[in-house]
């Protein structure tokens, strides 16, 4: 009977381990290979708007296709400066937003982690309170705030700080503000989890040895919170780089990001192979931070 229970327990553990891999296969690898197939196809007018290169998976057909297919969609990315501009703008806005979120989110996370234990759940709840409403509604609220006749300009003019309205709406600044506001909780929560795990005795020992509050923060608190910083940066940088709704609603004609470029290629230009190639290239650019984070964690575990 014990052997049967042991066998059932082993099968249960195997199932638990297999579920994440099954999830990755169904919702990451399978879509990835579908997009890869589209990127290697030829753009045509029709439904769907591409002619599959690998439509026959027999050994002979695949061999012939491998000898004849071209990377025309990928070559088009290098020839069109729009894609380079989209990649650069997306990565620049995402990096700037991530840095701003870190500067804003770290003090908030530190205050939550140092608060009394009975108050922390309330503070965490307030940090994620914006998620209780639709992101689309929240972005529309920023339109009403940032427009020339919006609440921000009215308030600044009423206080006598400006004489003419600030032109913030329909610019990269508006997109940056929208991205920071929308993704700030994703920076705060990993930082809170990392800061809560720190041993208070380490800070007290450093203070007893004569370290100033700044030295305690710089030498102990900040280094020990690096895993939270890395996790929060990844959770904010990656979705911000591929953001589509916020640039579309808050950005202007000069706001060119890869999300809008992909949407135009898929639905307006109906050039699915080029759009799929651009999406895969963006994916490869965003996989880099994950690999870097993994290497850092492996190095820390080995040391």
C-alpha cells in the first residue's frame, strides 16, 4: 500500500512539473513557430495575406523549400528605416520609463516594507488599486489631464506657474507618463517582496558599528534588494517596449513604436510576413534581459 501511495505521489509531482512546460509549449512555443512560419512566407493579396513556404511537410518538399526560400521579410526590416526608428523609440521609451519607475517605486516599496506588519496589506492593496479599473479607462483619464485644456494646465495656470498651456498631450512625454503610471505597480511589488526578506539585524549591526543611514542603505539595503530591482525592471521594461494602446491614445505623429508599426503591417498594410519578422526580432531583443537575469542568478547561486 505504501508503494502504491509512493507511486501516486511521484506521478503527482511529475504532473506538477509537467504543467508549466505544457503551458510554455501551448502558449509560447506553438505561437512562436506559427509566427516564424508566417515570417518565412511570401506576401500576397488574399486571405490569409501570405503564401506559406512550408505548406507541405514531406521530407522531399521541405528539402526543396530549404534550397529555394529567401529571408525577404527580414531583409525588408533592414531596408526600411521605419522599423529601426520603431525599435529605437520603443527601447528608449521603455528604458526611460523603467528608470523613472525605479526612482519612484523604490521609496514607495521601502516605505511599505518598513511599515508595521498590520499596515502592509493595506499599503500593498493601495499600490495595486489602479488595477481595479480598466487600463483603457485609466489612459483616457490621462487624456483629460494632459490635454492643452486639461486639468493639469488649468491647475498650473490657476496657481500662476505658467501663462500658456504646456504641450504635453500627443507627445513622447505623454506616452512616458502613461507607461510609468500603468506599470508602476509591477515595479513596486517585486521590490516590496525583496525588501521584506532583508534581515533587520544587518542594518542594526551596521548602525552600531558607526555607519551612517546613507551608508547602511548603500552598503546593505540596496545590494540585498538587487533581485527585486532586476525582477521589477524586467516586468516593466518588456511589456512597455511592446506597448500599443498607450502610444496610440497619448502619442502624436512623431511617436513611432514597434507596437503601432506591427498593427499597421498586420491590419492596414496586410503584410503579414514582414510584420511577423519584425515581431520575432523584437522578441529576440527582449529575450536578452531574461538571459542576463538568469545568468546573474546562476552566478549568485554558484558563489
